[in-house]
C-alpha cells in the first residue's frame, strides 16, 4: 500500500519543480483522508467475502421422539435421529471464490481511483495557493513601487513640475492594490481551509507552497493510447471479468446438489424382534435437481446483457477521458503561448519604465504615463502567474489521465 501511495505522489509532483511540500501533502492526504479509509474498508469487506463463500451448506440434524405409544402389540420406534450434509456440484465452491475475488479486485480499483482523484484535488489546491501568494508578492512590490513614485510626485509638486492630482491618483492606485491584496488574503484562507479539509486536519493550519515556479522549456509527449491504463477504464475491465465469473458460478449452481447422511432408529424391546439388533442405522443419499431451471437461464441472459452494458459504459467513459485529455493538452499549450507573450510585453513595459525614470532625471515626467506603465506591468505579472498556475494544473490533470 505504501508503494502505491509513493507512485501516486510522483504522478502529481513534476520532476522539474521543487515541490517537495506538495509530495508531503499528497502523502498525508492519502493516509489521513476519511474518504480513502471508507474505500479501503469497502475493499476489505469485499476481500472477506471470499472466506464467506468458501463454505458448505448448513448441516441438517433431525431428532424425533414417540410422544404417545399406539395400542398395538408390535415393535415401535422410541426415537430417531439423523444427520444430512448437502454438497454443491463439483466446482461450485471454487466458482464462488473466483466470483468473490473478482468483485474484490473491482473494489480495489475503486480505491486506486479515489486515491488518484484525491491527489489531483490536493495538487489543484496547491497550485491555486501558489497563484494567490505569488500575486500577493507582486502586489507588495507594486505598492512599494507606487510609494516611490508618490515620493517623486511630492518632490515634483514642491518645484511646480507636478500637480496635487498626480499625487492623489498615485495614492488612489495604492489603495486599489491594497484592496486586491486584502481580497487575496481572504481567498487564501478559504482555499487553505478547503485543502486542510481534504487532508483531514485543522482548517486553519498553515500550508506552505513553493515560492516560485517556472514553465519548463519542453513538455513530455502524451499519447492518447496511454488512456487505456487509466484506472477509470480498468474498473470496467474488472467489472466485465466479475460478470464472466458470475456466469460460471450460475452454470455451476444450475447443477444438482448431492446429500449424504445417516439415520439412527431406536426401537423398544418386543418379543416379536428375534434379532439381537433391535436398533437400525440407515445410510442416506439425497439428490436435489433443478428441474425448473428458468431462473438460471434468465440469469445467463442477464449476464450477457450486463457485459454489453459494461462495454458501453467503458466506451462512453473513454470518450469523456479523451475529450478531457485533449482539452488539458490544449489549455497547457495555451498557457505556454500566453506566458511567452506576457514575458515579452513585460520586458517592453520595463523598458518604458526605464525611459520614464531617465526623463525624471532631466526634469520631465508624466505621472499619467507612470500609472499606465505600472498598470501594464501589473497586468502582465499577474497574467504570468495565472498561466503558470494553469500550466501546472493541466499538467497534473494530464498525469492523472495518462499515468
């Protein structure tokens, strides 16, 4: 079980990102989540079913006593006792074991699916927290930058090269950024509480995330054929096998049952019995034949229909997963394109800022241009953070679908 948990952790932690904290959080969630414990207990129950079916029918014991003796001069039995054990047809018990095992295998796949979905949810919350905190950091930097511009504006105001309106606009812009930061702080609390809920720990416990992430230069190639190993599809294979085992069991249960037993009869003493053996012991054989076997024929037909249903469900789910994979790959490619464009735009905005600063040295500065450039820089910085988050969220989804 620990080996499986380790593999699941690796699926959602990109090797190119220093995300040891994410790996730790996923592992903690897999070991602490009540939902995973629920699925694991269901699997244990299904596994125990194998022991339940590995048993014979109840042994029958019968005991009879003559309550009132008839008024006739002939030997009568005083009491009788018998024991009978019915045995199912050859191979029936083995068929039951195989069917129960196949159902346990299907339940085990459900455990795997639940763990992978939990790891994906933790990863998505993790990268969302990264986005929120990275934006907070950018806002702090921009607020500090605006404070610097405000001091420049105050200095220019003293020498008549700026107006009080310029100072007020810079202060208003600072207030707006502080408001955005306060909103992000509240968002951080909500997402952090949701993530702690997944991990099954105190809602207000601090969650640490990496301070920076970068989009790698290249992406791994993902083939649509790799969807075939997704547990969501393997589940239907296991269910199909369980129906096949159910049909084998149905055929065995449609056979006769044989019973073996013995009956003991104790008779009263009578002069009519000349033998010294007045008690009788009778071996018994019983056969139970399902003459009216429409039940088993109907079950066979149901099993055939059930297999067709499972195959249709698998095909439907494959189409859904294929669409999700295609969308995830497309959105990840979009994130890379947007990030590169925003990087170029941010470089140009920084060049424009540098020009404005040089103009201030010569005594000419337009604080309207300063605000415009600052807003552009913030827009591109925020956009980069959003595209990085989008890239990693879609990468986690792709890993979930194809690994």
